[in-house]
C-alpha cells in the first residue's frame, strides 16, 4: 500500500496553514529549493479529477487506491495543487504514477514568487472539490494537515518545515544473505568440497572469520 510522499525534493514551506490567506484551512505554500520553478511529483498514484484554469490552474489528484496515512489510517486521499503556469499537459481522467513529476511551481493566480499551494484531504474527491471557508478563501473539502498525510524520506532536503513534523519512511534494510547449507565431502589433497554449483548465476554467501573457500 502506498505511503504518500512529500511532493518536492526540497522542502521550503513559506506559508503554513491557519494564517493569512490560509486561515481556516490546512493549505501550505511550498517554494522549493530557490526562487526558480521546481517540479512536483505525485504523492501517490492517482487520477486527476478536476482542473480549474479560471483561477490558479488548480488541479485535484485523487488516489486510485486507499493509501496509508502516517497515523496508520487507511483511506483514499485527495490533494489540491495550485499556481502552475501551464497545465496544458494535464486533463481530467489522466493517471499519474506515484513519484511522477507532473506539476510545477508557478505564479498563476493572485500570487508573487513561484511556489505551489498544496492542500491535502482525507477521502475521495467530493462535490466541487472545494468550498468557500468562513475566512472567505476557497479550500479543499475534508482538508487535513499535510504532516498527517504526507511522509518524507532521506532524499528530501529540508530547508524549512515550518515547525511541522513529517513522519519518515524507513529506508529498507539490506537483505542478509543466509549462510548456505552445504554438504562437506572429502576430496584429494585433504581439501573439502564445500559447494557444487548447479546453475549459472551470481552467488553471495556469508563467511565467518577464518573460513576458507576452495573453488575448482
Ligand atoms: Zn497558498
């Protein structure tokens, strides 16, 4: 099951949720590594459910399957992205794979400085996707704090996490090769046959200090 990944390789949150134009919402602004335009990847494998070009080129990406939330909740997730200057490569119904770069920071809509406005929500795309909240801002339906939805990993460089603690995806541990069980057999010169290869391939074995290998 997919764990939604934070969409930029560099985290630099320039505006958190609950303040300014993010009042009464869980919206964040992500500005990436620098003032330039950075691409964003899909947090999960999803389908584009809506594109709204009349404002900030908002798109809603809904997960194809249920995903795992950092607290262990299993449910669908929908994420709203805004400000890409050009979404002509996207269309409703388009499938985007997890990790695929599909959206960009930009300045479309009433903003200064290239960034991406991101809002996460629990569940599937609902109604028109958003509602006008009590502070007068359009906000995703069923919004949820980004750190309660998205994971980070060691590849993400964090410049500013705005005080939010994102759960880290564990790096998979390397598989330990088990010591092969071999039948010892005495051969000439007091050497012991330890292994007879039955199939061409690359083999790895674990050795203890002092072990000796003989190959014929
Ligand atoms: Zn914003």
